[in-house]
C-alpha cells in the first residue's frame, strides 16, 4: 500500500501550473484513465451517490474549497470547505439524517468537466496531478445557480486504480456573496 | 399597505406581537434605512482592518456604499464612495492601502481623508474650484470606536457611542479579552446571502429556541462523533439564559452551560470536541496540549464561546465570530462573517478557531445554511393568509427584570421583544 500523502506537499493550483506541449510526457492510457475517473466522479456526485463517491477517495483524502482566490494553503485561512475523510462522511451523514433543511429539497446538480490537463507529480511517486474546469448548474426551490471553476486533483495509483488523494475546487466566485453551497462541488 | 404619514406609524410592534409588514413592506424598508441605518450607531468595521495609515475597507452603511479609511495622521474617516462630480465610485477594492482615491471617469482625486486634491483642466471651474475643494467627498459625520469596534452615525446621536454600547460592554470586553493581544479579523470573511428580511438574522443570533430543532442534524453529527447528543438547548429547563439589554442589544448567554461542559451529560457542550473535527484535529490538539498544558489548551479553545451578542441593528458576535448584516431589500439580505484570531494567541489556537468556524458557518457549513433556509421560508410563508400578527410573547410571563436588563429562559423571546422595542422607538411606531 502506498504511504499517505505527506501534509507538507504543496496543493496543486491550476493557474500556477501551466505547461507547454511535450514538457510532461506520459503514457496515453494514463490520460484516458484520468478522464474516466473524473467522469465517474461527476456522475456519482450528480446522481447524489455520495457514499459510493467516497470509494473513489483515499483514506487520507483532503477536500478543499478555498474562500480566497488563488489561495495556496488551507491551514491559516478561512475556507468554504476543508474536509478530511471523516468530515466528508459527516457531511454526507448530516444530509442522510433528513434534518439538514438546507438540503430539503435536495440540490439537483449537473456538471460538465473539460479542458483536462494531467501530468505525473514531481513530488510524489505513483501520483498524478489533473487540472480541469467545470460548469455546474444547481437548482433548489426552482432557483437556478450556475457555477464555474477549476478542479485540481491529486490522484494516487492504488491497488484498484487511480484514487483521489486531494481535491481542490476553485470557484470563480469563491469570495463573492454566495447562496447555499451545501451540495458537494 | 395603507399610506402612512412620514412622522408617525401606527403601532406595528406591540409587547406581545409584531406585524408581518415589518418583514415584507418595501416602504417600511426605506423608512428603516432612514430612521434606523441613518439614525443610530451602525457597525462599519473593526480596528484590526484599518490598523495602519492608508488602510481602508469598503463596506456599506444601510444600502449606501462607503469607505472606511485611516489617513496619514491616524484619523479614521467614513466617506461615501461617490465622486462629488458625476457620482462614480472612487474606490473599487474591498480592502487595501492607499493615500488617494481617484475617480477614473474625469480624474478627480481625493486624499484618504476625503479632501479633493485635484481636478483635470481646472480653469473650466473658474474661481468656484475652491468651493469644490472645500467640499471633498461627503462624509458620515459621526464615527467612533469602542474596544476595537467602529460605529458610524449619519444623524444626530441621542447618546455617545460609549453610552450606547455600555449595556453590552461587559460582553464586548469579555470577547476582546478572550485571546491574548485582543481579537483580529481573519480576512477574507464569508460572504453569503438569503432571500429574506434582515431582521430574521438579528433575531436568530439570540434565539435559543431554534438550535435544538433547526440544528438537529449538526447535533446528530456531534452525537455520532462523541457518542452523546448532549447540548445545552435540549430542554427549556436548561442552563441557557437570554437577555434584553437597553438600546435593543440582546444576549444569548451560554456561560453557565459552558462551565457545565465537563461534567453535565445533559446540557454540556464542548468546543474541544468541535476543534477535534478539524482535519488532523487530534494531532493538532495533542500538539497544542504539549505546548500549553492540557488545562490551558482547553481554556484557549473554550473561553470565547460562551455567548451570542446582537448589537442593534447590524452587528453580531456569535461565539468567536463577528457577523454583520447588510440589508439589500425587504426580502434580501447579505451577510459577512469573519472568523477571529488572537493577535498573540498560539498559532494552533488560531488555526483551530478557523476550523471551528468552517464546520458550522459559511455557505457550505453544517449549521448556518439551515438557518438561512428558514429565513427564506419565512419570507415566502409570511405573506399568506389574513392574519397579520406574528406572536412575540413566548416566556413573557416568566421573564425577570434585574435593573434595566430583562432575563428569560434560553428558549424565550425576551431578546426579540427588546429588539423590537428599540425598532419601534427608532421608527416612531411605539404603541
């Protein structure tokens, strides 16, 4: 089993991690694998299958939605979301109790993911960094919200394939006035 | 709504009820902006945001955009963010440091104390250029600071800021002194909104009736984590008290509940447990305990969390958070919520204060969004039917008066009655 991701490694930030063609050669099947994983993740989250989504995450996963634009680290700033696996499980359990009124009725979500760029991690063996952009529509009470932003995933090769060791979500409107964001981005 | 005279309003607030119009009526909202937000002390910022000469933040006073700026001499100014020429805003950023504010439409430039320093092609104004220069950016005339909290008054103050805050001063002091070196706002804040009236948030901050009900899902999460769903709100016989202070200020007081946290299975509520929810929380707390000792570590995390204070009309201290409401319309309100840290507190204490905010607050938290959902639902439901009265008399016959403070049980509406008494006083709608 691959050892856990050290807390000290840097968080991938899409806007500061742009490379030119040929700079990060990788096997073509790796890119297909990344694309498939991101599509499966999107399908599970859009379907509200959040417990099954947890199966895509490593045990030491960290999920981060920064509040500040171009934030570099979650520790010393207020974040929209900063969860480990237990908190993600709590987040899902809270909705499952039926008493989380901000998700009653639940959000209906559809997301598109595109502009996928991936490369091997330079800091960690068996890890891939994948940047993508998303456009997500969410409705509740017949109010429609449209969000765009960037996903940056740190993926680890485990026994059954790539798993998500870190996920950061940079919302284009992260530090603006926001409505209810109690669904998983 | 029937047309009302500009001087007096028929009673919209009585001791035991309010009229639903105070939440829904557009004309009353305009009157609130004039008679409350321009005619009492309104919170506009914190000293830690404008510590150095040149520091500024942009905010709003009622619905008006304003700049809170500290000039080179260290003086604070609250300036309307409006060029005196064509009216364009002169400052575009939410915060920063600048000696000058320039309107980019015709290049008029102001110092950070509001005075006009220059106008391109000035000969067109002839001798009257001096008139403009003496005018400068329009300012809010009264600005004061108390224990780090900066308030403005756009009318004629009936009392000084310190007199206005005096009834709440022991709470402000307790908050300010709760961390070494005093509190500092962590930037950026949460910014979020709901489709409901601003007063729902002011009520909710000191409403001890709703937590056991609206926040049941959070309590279940805590219960699953700790093996006990204890919380101080679970019974109306519990240790929580609410207070209506003079001038519309109000308190939800958890002090007694906190001192019970270690021993009382029914009512205790431990913030150490909330800190433990942070990613890597166990290790962070262990490290803090090794550094400060177990008792001091627990105190550092617990002692800011024992009351909610609502300063009428727009400032709320919710445990370690500073929350400010900004009315937009009768049916829309924006909020900003700052986590606070201690200027000289242990770095891990400050990190854990941020983590504790994230778990409950903000647009993706486990608590606040459920409150906001209720405000949205109130705004939709309240317009239905013929009954205009909204009851406000819960606990009226069991509250006690000590000096000029009225004290009720945790779930009673004592604080709301105090808030609406002040509302009616300012609005000229006393019964």
